């Protein structure tokens, strides 16, 4: 069976285990159903998620020109503390930025390889944690806009990591800590401006990924370097496909790549 389409990050549904879907323009695949099957992935062409043209993808699914134009790739997305919509200041498109930034945001702790602090829109819970491959997470505070979440994250990352070790996450090499204890330990470092938003009674959420076998050593598949790949799918975690030969494929890193995917 052959599927063809432009890769975007897999959609997810929180269940035990999590359900994953690859959604193309005219079709979709329930990726869990491919577990223990041999599949091939062939790189066909680029298709920028903004202009739709066959132009080399630069970052986040966009060609070079569109990455620096689209409001979907503003600096405030990766650095929430740079958000300015609450001040009526435009970065690239104020209407878009107000919709994205002026809504409830969560500052959280997630454990995917080690405990890290992060920020997400409330509407993206628990999707954000699933995408990071976190097996557990807890909310620290809920604030009314992205800027307040950003300044809180900046303060807390002086005392705890803000990055995931993706290799450890994929090998399931996890440093386990009780997130409720870490949350209480970090509470003293929350800025005065956001202390009123602290969530006293939040609880850990546990997530289960559909992985039959974790790799011992990780080899990353890059479709620009290896445009044709075949392997047996044995797991899905974060936004990665895990294959029996210890190859891993980061779907999100290949957004904007048009592929042909075959079930062999």
C-alpha cells in the first residue's frame, strides 16, 4: 500500500498507549497500525508549508524566505519572553500574534530524559508533552498570556534544564524524579509578577508510548542524505519513528518534505 503526501508533525490522541496519525492532504495513516511492519520512506520533493513551492526547506517546514516572513515562525515562538502582543506591539502580524499570545499558557515540568521546564498554550496540553516524548509532566502555573509564561520560564531555567536530551529519551534512559517535589522546590524562584498564578494542587500526568523495543544506540535518518529508507517499525515516541535497526526518524524535522510511504 502506497501513501504520498507532505509531512507535518504527527497528530496525537492521548490513550494507553498514545495514538499517532500522519495526516496528508487526501489521506491519513494510523501509525500505530504500522508497528512490527516493514515500511519504506522515499523523499520525493520539498513543499514549503507557507508558499507551497518546491523550495529547499530551511526550518520548521518553511523555505528560507517564508521562515523570515510568516508569523508562524516569529522569535517569540521559541522565546516566549519576547512576546509583545499584550503591549499592542507587532512582530510580523499583530492580529495573528494576539490570537496566539493572548490566551492561557501553562508553565510546566516534563520528564522525557531529565526533568525540564517548558511553556505551552493551555490548549496544547497534553499534546506538547507527547511531542517531547515526556512520560510524565506537571503544571506549575497558568497565566493569561505568553509573555508571563516566558518570563517565568527564563527565571526557572536558571535552576533546571530547559532542553530534552533526545537520544536519552529515545533509549528510554530516564532520570526519574517526583515532579511534585521538583515543582515545590522551584516555587521560590517564580517571579513576583507570576506568583499569584501558581497551581498548588496540580498532579503528575503519566503518558504511555507505543514502543515495542527501544534502541540501545541511536542513528538518525536524514532524508536529504538518505532519500530512500526501508525498515521495520518497532516504536513511536515524541515525534520520532523508531526502527528495529536502531534508526530513528524525526517526523517534525522533516515537515515540508513530500514523501512516498509504502507498507511492504
